[in-house]
């Protein structure tokens, strides 16, 4: 007797193999048959005729460390076919922590990942000290997706050293030993690995770099060996990118310690790979060095984004006019009503003529940054277009029309209430040439979705949907990818990286995590700002149409884009 049949779909099994027409039979949360015609029935049957049937997507970079303690839905990710998320990325998290000493970790997550501190303060219930305690707290939660964890360097170093004004000083031998012991304890309890950041832009909300930013390689090796001894699989690194040079010898001098770390610990060492505009060819050297280390027997894996890593500006989040009196007078209105006012010529004239007022230091810095990059912003549009030529940018349009950039940006924001996109990374050539080249590396893993982070600035949890629509169907400015390969990059490849051998493929005996997709109708909507975080915090959500059903452990969690209320997701412990 089957619990569920997905009947007659175009099955893409996640291995990269061509599609085939088949029924998928599910019992007790597992796939028990994938056959052309099962010839039986079940209490629930999904007619997948003409639809894609894929494994559930695996998102290995989510930052849901706080949200997972209060939210069972875990949007935006769960709305884009994701059925498994991994958190604890970039060296930031919430365990271990001494009782009553939570604030430094809140400031760290707020500063590094742009999650409102008030939302974290109100939403987090705490109640744990050690990392195993944290897992025990998560064990009692039920979600729409499965959730796996990693131990982050920031809270580990903070817990051991307790020097809150100097958590980047050199650790003593005893402190390193203690960190190693706690790392082994964490992976033995179920963490998949360890993460650290050396990125200089990663700072707490009070300006301190992530604890571990300047940690010696010996410290990382000691922790890594303890992770390996406890059964952990990997170490994720947000590298520094300090050398503002594309010269291979300069990059290698800064980068090759990652390869040595992988060789010394035996861990699969992953690193974030992005094209910076100031050093547009540096990423190639990093990718080449990673291939060199793999050829030498060390496991080094680039994590890539799959689309431009972009910051969004809009009327409901940050934008160039938020400190003008005439704007503030209508800022409280719902967006549709606000747009009616903003489109009036006299309102526009007043806003553009005014100066900024009543700014704190943080707002001043944000507005200064927006104006610095405004020339290279694009109107995202509806539906959103993430690959636009330079001539559509604010700066190019202003020059062509003989208008100020603020004038042009104002009209773009008013067109349909859409947003402006500044492609911070991966867009130096104003197209996706570099992204396509990165995706040709068969060992690179799409792993920078940030679903729970950068709440009011970035909305990249939609990357799985973008991968399917843009790379496998719609791209017009260059070559595309084969659909089976795109599905592999979203499923079996990231699952294998984390040792999740029970998922990522449509295969008998594996977990019944599935998507049924109307590929012809699959479409991203424009991002929208929603004040639904604790304490009224604002975050960006991005909807998608075309997902007929998402199935987690045999239960339908989303149907035609709507949450069903099912919460079969559980804590994943490394085994």
C-alpha cells in the first residue's frame, strides 16, 4: 500500500541523467518505486503529467540559526523548492554561549548578516549553553524543511576567550585546546562541520570583526583536526580577499593556506568564490588553485552564487530619498497609496529639491553608499531581470537623457513599485559571462543563497528558481545550461558535499523529498518587503509561480505556492 503517488511526470532524478516519464511511489516518507506505470492507487495522487518531478533542493548556506528557533515555515527558502537547509555559515551563530551573555552574538549576527537585532532579541528564546544543548532545543522544533547545523567560529571563540572587546587577539594554547574539544563535542552531537570568516567586511553591529578573522592557521588546523576526529565532514571559509590584485602569485600567497588546511585536516574545505569588481579576474586564480589542491589529493570546493550577488533598494526598504521631509510625510502609507503620491509631479519635485535630514550615523553611511553605487544600479522590473546591459543602468540612462541620476532613479522606482538592483559581485562585465564560466567547473557548488540573512537588502533564497528559469530556459544574452545539469547542481551535488546520502535523488529507498514543477509556467515575482519578523522587523520575500507541489518526507508542504501547514521537517544530525 502506497501513501502517495506522483503520477506520470517528467522525472529528473538529480544525477544529471536525461528525464524519463515515470510514476514515483512513496510509503512511510520514502520513495519505494520509480516505474513507468505503478498500476496501483494511493490515498493521495498528484497528477504530474507534463510536469517536472525533481528531488527537493538542498540549500547549504541559509543563516536560519535564529529564525529556526521561532519559525516553522522558514521562508523564503521553502517557497523555492528547498526541502533541506544547512545553517551556521560564515563563522556566525548562537552556540555555545554563556548564560546571560547573549548580546555579543546578537550584535555579531546583526552586523554580519543584516538580521535586525530587535528581531533576534525578541525571537530567540535561548535556553541553551553548549552546542549539544542548542541541538536539543532544535530537536523539539518542526519545520516545513529539514535543518542541519554547523559550528561557527565566532560563538566558539567568544565562549572560550570571553574577551568581548578583543575576541580577535591571539588565543593561548589552552584556549585552542578548549576550542578543539568543544568542536569535537559539537560534531559528535550532530553538527556537520565548522565555519569561519576572514572577510574584513564581516563585522558586528558595534564594529568588531568576526571572532576568528585573524586567527592563526595553527588554531584552524587544531579545530579542523578535532572536527575530523569527531566525524565531521567539512570546514567552510569566507576568505579575506585582502589582496587587491589579480596577479596569480599574490593571490596564491593569500589563498593557498586553504589548501594546506584541507590537506592537514582531511576535511572537505569549502570557500566562498565571488568576482569582485575591483579585481575582476582574481576568482579565476582562486578556482585554479582549488583545482590544483584537488589534484594533489586535498578536497577544496568553491561555493558560487549562480547569479549576481546583488543589493536591493526600494520604497519599503532603503532608497536614496528616505531622509527627505516630503518623503517622510507619506512614508507611513501602504505602498500602493504611497506610489499614488510619489507619482505626482509636485511631490517628486519637492523630494528631489530637498536635503537629507535627521540622520543617525548608520543612515548617513547607508545613504552615502547608495549614492556611491547609484550609477550602476538597474531597475529590477516585473518579472525581475538579473542580466541587463549597461545602457539600462541609472548612470547610462541619466547621461543619455541629460537628467540627474536621482531624477532617473526616482522614476524607475515609481514605474511599478519595483526595486533597484546593485550587483555587488559577479557583474563586472554587465552580463553573466563570468557566472557561466564559474558554472562550467563541475566541482563548484551553488551555495550562497543566504535565505535567513541580509533581510532588507538581499533576496537570494530564490536562486533555485532562478537557476531553473534563467539558466535552463530563458537566458537570451549567452549560452544556457542543460536542465538535468541544473537540477543536479541543486540536489545531489550539495547533498553529497554534506554526506546526505539519503536525499538529493529520485531513487527507490531514498527520502521522499520531491518537487512537481510546471516548468513552462515557472516564474519569479519581484521581491517585496514584509514586516513579519519579531518586533516588526522587515525582510524581503520573493514569490514564485509554477511549483505545483513540494513534498518533504512524503508529506505535501506546499501546493500551488501555498503553505499546507504540514511540518514534517526535523533536525538533521550528522551520522
